C-alpha cells in the first residue's frame, strides 16, 4: 500500500510541476532556435530565441498556454518556458506574427504577448501583430475577439481593441496609443490572409 501511495505521489508531483513545451506544427524555409536550425514536429523544451529567415515562417503551439503563433518571415521572438506561471511567456522582438488562441472565448482563458512597446492581453482571439525594430513601433489588427493593448512606457495608456480594429504605438504612431481605427472590409479581407495556417 505504501508503494502505491508513493508512486501516486510521484506521478501527481510530476504532472503538477511539468513545464510547458512548444511544438513546431508547420515550418517552411530556414528557422532557428537559439542559433540551431529546427524542423517540423520538433518539441522546444527550453527558453530561447526563435528566428526566421526571409521567405520562411514557423507555426508553434503551446497547448498548456492555449496558444498557436505563426512567426512570419525575417522575424524573431523570445519564448520563456521556465515556469507555467511566468508573465513574459512571449516577447516578440521584430517582424510580423499571427496569434490564434486554441480555446473558445467562453472558456475564459487568457494569455499575453509583449513587444518592447506594448503588452497584448489576449482573450480568446485571432490577431496580427507587427513590430518595426528600427522605428520602435508596434501595431495590431484584431480579426476575432478582443485584446487589451497596453503601452509599456505609460501604465495609464491602454485600449481595448475589438474585432475589425487597428491600433498602434511608438515610432510613426506617437508615444501614446492613438485613435483605434475601424478597418474597412476590404482591408480586413486583405490582412486576414497574412500567415493564415
């Protein structure tokens, strides 16, 4: 009986403290993690930097965090898998990425992705995030759901961005989050095809 109890305790402990992993679902071209080339079906188990070459992209899924992210060409993102509860799970450094939550909005799951300018609080959402490293600016287009777009330079500056809307801050867009723009259907149809996997 004691042996069964100890085995059960070890099994429960391992599951409770299991760290999240990222699975490479789709990959085209040359993509590196911490400077080493990766391929489709690889499982990422450590912290590091994902970089894509021009004309390359990668889709990763982190099931524990209910997120799927397509990192577009000539882009880079840090991922932190050190703890299930780490706040800065994803830091998007530059380029373009597409986020899709793996759960329905009714389940109430939330996530967050950071750039140098903003944090993007996710609520069961599909959006396109762009960061221009040279100009120090971030912009977002929301295709479905809702995000909280928060200026990291000013904790009082944030905006809720809804389906069909655009927002930006930094560089050409100014130091504050400006007017949130409702995009016309033609623009949405155009952008919704970006990194759609």
